[in-house]
């Protein structure tokens, strides 16, 4: 079964009523996870400052809308904040793999399933050892936005012993659909209410809208299912697409 992640990130732009609406719309569109960034542009007065009580509210809002909460851990303070609300799983941004590998090790030591993007990683070996059931490597291109010619290195096949999934920065949902057609078990796409929204960051234009996320939920999961059949994997009971709430 594939996991569809709506990367809210900083697309709330410091408005937490907007964060709530993004969580709500991500759930209604069929995402499994709503993800935020902990430890990036997070000082008081910055766009992504999240106090402990607000972090708990984000988790509570996700619980209410029956969508799993997740955070990308980008700093030690971000990890401390996440530990207070005890998420089921963790995500590691590719910049953290390069800038703070000790932090990555501390996250892995928690013993939860952890997804690590490797957009900034340029070595041939796996940075934290080979993949396991708790260590999942995610393919991405760290260009914002990514254009089609930069996606030529997309794995021909995803799996638990290699790249487990895909983190998208391409316009639209084409990259996600391609990854799912190749068996990606985890697909992450930035999520917005308005691609044309102006902000201090450039994420809105490369994000999916609720309408696009609904299409990805329906057709992407169907492609994933077919890819597993053609690839010789058994699918078990079908749950595609995730029922709209």
C-alpha cells in the first residue's frame, strides 16, 4: 500500500487558520499524512515559529480530520518539539543529512519508521546504512521548482531495498504519477490552496492544489496498484482509492 503525503511545510505562511484549512483539505482530498517542518525559519517572529502549544494543536487538528501528523526534522530544537507530541513516524530533510548527520542518528535511535530524502546527498553509498523497515530512503531533486529534464535520474523501480519513495518538487502531479507507476510506496507533494499566492518562499507554485491531490489520490493509487501486479508483488485487499471523507 502506498502512502500519500501532503507537505504543508510553510505554505501556511504563518497563519494557523490557514494551516487548519490545509489539514482539512488534505484529508478531504485523500492524503494519508499532513506534514510540517520543525526547525526551519522557526525563530520568534519568523514565518514558521511553532510554540509547543501550537505544535499540539497541529497534531490535534490532524487527529480530528483523521489524517496522520508528521514533521520534517531540521534542527535539534525541531526534534525536541516533535518529541513532545510523539508522532508515529519521522521525516528527515535532505539538507539535514548533509548538515547535521548526528541529528539524523538521534532521530533513528528513537526507533520509529523514518523517511530520509536524499536530494542533497551526492555520494554513492547510503548515508545511514542500508534500508530497513525503520529506515526508508526517498528519492528527490532539491530544485525548487524541479523541471522535467532534472528528473531523468528517477529510479526505474522503487522498493524496500532501494529508494522506497519519492518527494516531488515538479509542477503539477506528473512526477508523482510517474513514481507511483514505478512502485513508489511513499509519495510526498507540497500542498497549497493557491499556486499564485506570493510569499517569502517559492513553494506555492510547485505545490498541488486540492483538486490535483484528489486526482493523485484516485489515479495515482490505481497506477501504484497496477505497478505492483506487473512487478510481481501481491497487493492484498484493495483499499484504492482512499475514501473521501
